[in-house]
C-alpha cells in the first residue's frame, strides 16, 4: 500500500510543505472522526483534471463506518466529486445535498476544505478536501453527549478550513491518548465548563472532586486538585493557554493516589476564540505499572553493579596472589583467571548502566580486545581490529560470548605470534613477510544466527593439532561454552592466507528484536 506522501508526489503537484500539513491532519484526525461519528477521507485534486485521489482514510470508533472497503488510492471524478469541487474551489464547508448510498448503506456527504496558513499567519489556498461521510443506517435522536460531540466537531472542521487545526505537535508527543471516549470537557471563552462527558466526570472524581463539573472554572479546579502546587499551576496554565488560542503540551495531574492525563485544544472557528476542548484520561494504573517497572529496573541494575564490584574484588585478590607465587606456571594460571573474571565483570558493568537485560556488545568486544593486546610481548605489538557489528545481545548470551572471545583473542596473541627474536630467525613462521601482526574480529547476523570469526595472521595451528580435543584450558573452556551455554558451533582451522581462524555460529532465539540490533 502506497503512503500518503507516495500518492501525493506521484499524482499531484503539491509542495512538500502542503504534504507535511496533510500528514499532520492524518495524524490527528481520529479526534474529529470520533466527534463527528463519521468516516474521514482525505482527497487531493489530480493535476487539475477534475478528478480527486483519496490519500488517507480514518474510521470512527464511536459509530459504524460508511465504508467497508478501503478507499485509499481510489481516484474518482464527475458527479461523484461535485461536493469536493465546491469545497475546493469556493473554499467553504459543503453540507448540502441528499443522502447517497454505498451498497446498502445510506450516508451523508460533507466536504471540508484544507488550508495551510502562510508564514505570516494568513489563510492560504486550499490544498485538499476532507470528506466527512456519516453512516445514516443507525440514525437516532442525539443525546446531550452526541450534540456536544457534533458541535465540537463542527468547530474543529471550521478550524481545518481556516488552517488552524491541527495545532503544532510538541517534540516527543504522540497522538494515541487521550481520546474522545476517555473523557471530554468543553469550556466556554471564560474557562467555565459547559459540558463534561460521563467518563470525564469519573476521571475527576478519582482525583477527589465529587461535584458536577458544569459551571466550574477548570483552571482553578486543577490548581486545587493537584497534590503538587507546581504541577497544579502548570496544569492550570495549560488550560489558560488553550483559551488564548495556543496548543499547550499534554500534562498530568496527580492527586489522592490517582493520575490523569490532560490535553487542551483551543476552539477558535473563523479565528474567534470561543473556548477550549479538554480531553482527559485516567492513567493511574499505567503510571503505577511504570513506577513498578522503574523500581524493578533500578533493583536489577544495582544487582549487576554489585556483581561487577564483587568480580573486580575477586580479580584483585587473584592478582595479589599471583604476585606472591614463585612458580611461573601457577602465576600464569592465576593471571589468566584474572582476565577471565574481568571479562565477565565487563558485561555486568554494562548491564548496570542499561535499562534492560540486554547490552550493546560492540563496546564490550572492543574493550576485551584492547586488554588482550596488553599481554603481547612489547617487541611484537599486535594490532586489533573489529569489522561488522554484534548489535544488542541478551545478558545470558553476552556473558558466555565475552568469555569465549576473551579466550580466543588471548590465544591468538599469545600463541599466534612468536617473540621478535624468534621471528627474526624464522620470518616465514610469523605469517606473511612484512605483514604487521594483527587479529581481526568479525561479526554479522543472518537468519537469526550470529556469525563470528577471530582471525590472525600469525604462525597458524601446530601440525599435530587436534581440532576436537587439542588445545589448552582456554580452548576447552571455549568449546564447553559454545556448545553448552550458547548452543552453537565452533571450528578452528588454518587461515586461507596463513594464520589461524576460529569461526562461531550462535543462535539468537533469545536475543533482542532484529530492529534493535545493529548490523
């Protein structure tokens, strides 16, 4: 399905600013559809040939739709668009005409011209038309709620024709809540409540206001209800801003353990401020769950922080013990244990700074690689390089994988490159002549599998190396972690151009969603 922008750019000569305005309307017009009890269709003229193209459609949540089929992409002309032509050419809302039939559904047509105001605030030319089509099959005598909905809808429709609706969106705001059905309050020009829907009345009752809202000064009421004086002033100022014709950001009010989200919209058809529309929604349970999650996340991060501290303490104790050991083999074993513990601590350090149980793994790999180069002999410095990206990995994968990579990198540095004197005596044993010692870590994702390789240009595997059973303790740890904890596979072989290559394939069934992963 083509998007609004695709359809407009392909079939019309609308400017980018015009298309952006149509996007804003389509992003906020569920409000008008619900208040109107009608489908809204956004029509644009097709290069002046008398036909119109539907580029967007929204159905009401408060009434049955007039269209069972999707209308987006449909091009119509002739008598079927006569009402759209009047609204487009005359720049006025069209409400005349008899009901029309769509199959077995009778519907009433209306057409609202769409203007984009100029940079100096003047009403610009009509760039599109909103068709407002109401299903009449369930028509009945309207209630007080419906009358207030329809009156407010007419005011917003006129504001679309004036170019003053929808208002500019504030950074970070969405259009998902609150909605008409959550609670609606209508104010007059003085800020007094003229109508409050039953759901709105219930939301205010949870804040501690038991009386009826009609006749109340809503800004003053918000000041009285809010538990925090600053919050109450902020909420009241939002109401006053809407009465002045501004569109303030959404605000929350907390009182008596309840939380209410409010959105205030100015009502100024034909440029005349006549009051404001306030949508409210009780979000007490939502905020309660948010607070519980925040507490849980903070607790988990604190646990990771303490685990990291404990691991660093263990590493420090092992390091002290290594300095006191006179036997070289024992000292080397303790130093290797220090590096293994430190690599796990890196994962917990990252998790202690994260808001979930997943880590950006590239930074951890880079730090482990940097630490591995420090064990190389000073006279044969080994370069480290990473290609591709590991992306975001869950903690249970990251902890095992960092140990695997730590062992593979240390093996590449310690056993892949001889000392400088040995290299001078047998230059061919150090890989390609003139090639700088280097270890490359590569990673990419394919079909929910993580493919990793650790390649060096060193002297390669020993001639009698057994890929299944050979190797030191480090390689035994690697095999156990890859085949056990990671449920993957590992292969060690001589590189195509010399050196050694270790390749791992790890399933990512437990990893973060694809959209969060880099690479």
